[in-house]
């Protein structure tokens, strides 16, 4: 099976009205045939209004599409457990299950760096996120092989989402790529987005261009990839997540470095 046809690939984007959904649909709509899904219909791309947390059978809508990009969630890291449970986890389960049952070849799941956020309590990450940069030039990267250490109910939800993906990839052979997205913001540069100093985003920024590259390479990656987890981060000087695996497996080579806004 090859993912590169002459015909335009057909994509579903859940959460299409949000920040990342808008960036992706705006930049991919000429190259791919896109159907958006969100609570309200999109004014910018063809879409349907569906609550993905309560709709258990989206197979009929997914049928005939190639790839689902699953973004629908309460995206704030402060989302309380009740909403993570009732909205985010339910939605991820329904979307991945429906994708598997409708013969979708690949789901790209918007996971989060908050699946491993507790490492940021430890040296040297705690120093880097507060701007007290360590002296050593080489710091050990946090990799996707290391144990999950969610830092919030939101992080627990994303960790659970990765497990849901693992189950459906092994049970039904659906290809699942989980992207642990770093910091994507409207300003597209390191800024105060979480009410703190914003200094953390010099390490965690994922620019719009690098995001688009990573998603496109995930869409078009070999069908041999059955289950992958990649960190989504730009080539920041103070990056502390390992991205060697996405370079090797899908050729992701980020172009931006947050340092240029210092
Ligand atoms: N922006 C970031 O830096 C970042 C970082 C890590 C992970 N993520 C993840 O990426 C995804 C997109 O993030 P974003 O920043 O664009 O968030 P956003 O809040 O701008 O967009 C989320 C969209 O999902 C929709 N949605 C939520 N629940 C839904 C439901 N039950 N049914 C249908 N639609 C629903 C919302 O209406 C909204 O349009 C989220 O899953 C988020 O957790 C984002």
C-alpha cells in the first residue's frame, strides 16, 4: 500500500476550527481534499458539525478518506479531570475506533508534551524552562522510550489517548502516529501564553512551518509505520526532547530556532 497517489489524498481534521486546525486547513487545503469536523461548522473549509465525544459512529462519514488528523479536545493544560474524561478521552476513543472500523489507513493523534511534563521538575529541564540555562552544552534529551510522567489531568488524557491508539494499531492494524506537540501559538514565536514568563517556549516552541512539515510528513510516511510517537518541536537551541526518531523515520528536519526571537 502506498500513501502517495496521483489523486489528492482525502483528510479528515477533527477540531478544525481551533488554532492548529486552522493553520493546517489553511495550508493543506489546496493539496488535499479536506473535510473538517468541529462542534460548529467551519466558515473556511467543507465541514460537518459533530460532537466527537458523544458520536460513537462516525464510520459513515470517515468512509473513503485516507487519513484522520485528530485534534478535537479541550486544549488547555488546566482542563479539569471531569472534562478531560468526558470530552477528551471519549472523543479520542470514538475517533480512533471509527477510523479503524471505516478502513482509514492512518490516524495522526494530537498528543502533548504534557505526557512527560513531570520531567520538568528535574535538573536540567527545570532550569531550562525557567531560563536558568545550565553550563553544559549537551543536555540529555527526554525520549519517547522513557516512562510517561503526565503533569496534569490533561496530560493523563493524552497519555490515555496514546494507549487507545496503541490498542487499535495492534488489534486492527490501523497506523497511528502520535505527535507530542510542544508550544504552538497564534503569535508563532516565544511569548507569554500560559500566564507565566513565556521563557519555557524558547525550549518548547513548534513554529507553524515546522508543524505543517511534521504533519505532512506524517500523512505521507510509509505504511510500514504502524505505531509511532514523535515530539513536535522546532530546532530550538534549548530543546530538550529527542527528535532523532522522526528524522530517521519520516525525514522531519525542523527549520526554525526560537533563539532568533531572543
Ligand atoms: N496549541 C498547542 O500548543 C498544543 C500543544 C499540545 C497539544 N495540543 C493539542 O492539539 C489539539 C489542537 O489544539 P489547538 O491549540 O488547536 O486547540 P483549540 O482549542 O484552538 O482547538 C480545539 C478544537 O477542538 C474542538 N473540539 C473540542 N471538543 C470537541 C468535541 N467534543 N467535538 C468536536 N470538536 C471539539 C473545539 O471546538 C476547537 O475548535 C488539541 O488536541 C490539543 O490538546 C495543542
